[in-house]
């Protein structure tokens, strides 16, 4: 009898939450429109592909070979001519003032040395402010110079090693296919974190939380009544942003939709638990919002969303194991790009389940303590 009564009270609490969401037109836009806008924004903006890099050229040789080299740079699509001069100091000034990211300087005698079999030198100066971009651009420049040198000298000798590279799962090496699934995880976490933390604090601000505490609702029923509506909303957002990723960006999906749904449920439980914990340490919605942002930034930075976990110091690699977003990104990228199943992803599923149960239990205990 008590079980049926508890289920009925939780159901009434869930209905109340959905009514409050429905009345708030601004919140509806945040829940359903903002995730799609963020996915489109991040899908285009978050990219490790380097194209159209501003390049300043100083050609002291002014020969056909030097012009062919410059044309090879611009025709590749990786470099864009941003200016040129006959003076080296103009190149330095362009890099200093940010008008160019790459400086290409071709010395006098380049063509003569190239045709005569001597060492032909070309200098490439890079703005190392963004080390990732500089490293990628340097590899592009080295490859173009080598190809152009071989073409100009007619070098047709076969290399000692015939290297033939092939990329699996993402043949075009498009960073969008790798980043967009990760954006789905970031958006879901942010929505759940903010909605849950702000909803509970709003009850405290308007004075209805005390009324709920003296009602027949137990602490677990109150937590369930708050978590279930936002879990459902999170799953709807998962479906919306996944559809946008497939239809708008054309990201391949090679895995199982039910497996992605199961991962989303476990991931949302962890996000809701963190949001409820944030609500227990906040007295106002402004405090909850700031606390949620302070939680979100380390979560996304230590998830592998922007930087590979393997490149982090060993201590931080261990810390990332406590981050639900890290495990979900492994799952979502594996399902989208590789089509792998539970036989491979079970450690991540187990970690999400353990963290979700632990966080909700901790949030429930903390909630009862703050309510006393």
C-alpha cells in the first residue's frame, strides 16, 4: 500500500514539474531550441581542421620556381595569401601585428640551387601562439615543399619505404565527425545540470520547498519527482540533437540506437545527481548558476572533448575516471563512428551506472541534511 502511495506521490510531483516547465515559455526555448542552436554553432566552430591560414610571402628569388612554390601553397587550400613584400622586416611586422600566421621567405638563388642539385633552402616562420595550429601548418608546409622540390627536379626515384596510410572509421579525417558526437554529450550535461540545480533552488526561493518537506513526500520521492521530468527532457534533447547531427552535419551512425539510448539514460542520471548536489549548496538561482558553470568547465576540459586524455599528466588521467562525460564521450564516439557494442563498451557503462547511483544517493542524503 505504501509502495502504491509513494508511486502516486512521485507521479503527482512529476506532473507538477511538467506543468511548471510548460508555463515557462523562456524555459521551453532553452530546453528545445538552444541545444540545436548550440550543436550547429559548435559543429561549425569547433574544428581542428586548419584551412585558409593567413600567409605572408617574401620572394627574393622572383623566379618561375619560386612562383610555382607560392602557387602550390595557395592552391592547397591550407594557406591563403595575406600579403607580400621584398623586405624581410615586413614579414616580421605582419607576424607581430597578427596579420599573418605563416611567413614564407624564399631566398635569392633558390631556383639556381634547386636546378643545380644543391641544397635549396626555404624559410617558414610560424606564429606559435596556438601550438596545435602551428604544428599542423608546419607539417602541411613541409609536405608541400618536398612535393614541389621533387616535381621541379624531376625526382622519380622510388622511396626506400612505400608507406600507404589508411584511416579507419573516419576516412576523410573530418574533425566534425569526431567533434559533433562529443558536442551532444556536452549539451546534454549542461541542460541537465542547469535545469536540475535551478529548479530546486527556485522552490527554496519562492518558499514552496518547505511545504514539500512537510508533505507526505519522503526524501527519495522528492528527489525522484525532481529528477524524472528532467531526465525525460534530457532524452528528448538527445533525440533532437542526434537527429540534427545525422541530418544536418551528415555524421555517420554505425551503431545501435537502443544502446545509445541506454547510455544516455545512465549519463543523465549522473548529470542529474550533480545538479541536485549543486542545488544543496546554493541558496539563490544566481549561486546555483555560478556553481553549475564552475562544475561544467572542469568537467568538459577533463573529458577528452577538446584534448586527448592520453596527453594529460598521469594524475589527471586518473581524475578523469571520475568524470561521467569522459565515459559517455567514449561511448557516443564508439557508437557513432565505430559501431561497437556493449562487449567493448561495458567498462564505460558500468562506470556511468556506478557514478549515477552514487551521485543520486549522495544528493538524496545531502538534501535531507540541508532540509533539517
